[in-house]
């Protein structure tokens, strides 16, 4: 059975080993806004983490737009990512 888009997103983010939350989901438009935070013990630079996440999403045929250290969010996040298929 094929993965749903949400399952694919969760699989990618679990592979990169980050904490994430769906900020906005539009399943009809197949667009998802994610808030991503590094684990407390993660010493990788956030730009490196972003590049790794971006590579996986682009390989899965998603458009990817990121904002590093977003300021206009209610929750603390290292990245805000908008992906769309």
C-alpha cells in the first residue's frame, strides 16, 4: 500500500531526527506548513539540517520553501517549511 503524503512527510522528518508540528495543513491543495525544531542534543548547524530536509523533500517531488528562525509564529521553531506537491 502506498504512503499518504502525511506519512511520507513524517517519515522524512523522523529520518532527519527533528521535532516537528504541522502548523497548517491544506490536504486539498496538498500544501503543508511545518514548524521544525532541533532535538536538544543535536549539534548540527540549522542550515545543515535544513539542507538535509530539503534534499529529502525534493527527492520526494515536493516544492520546498523554508524560513530559518521564523519570528512570526506562536511556537518556538528553528525552521518553518512550506511544502507542496
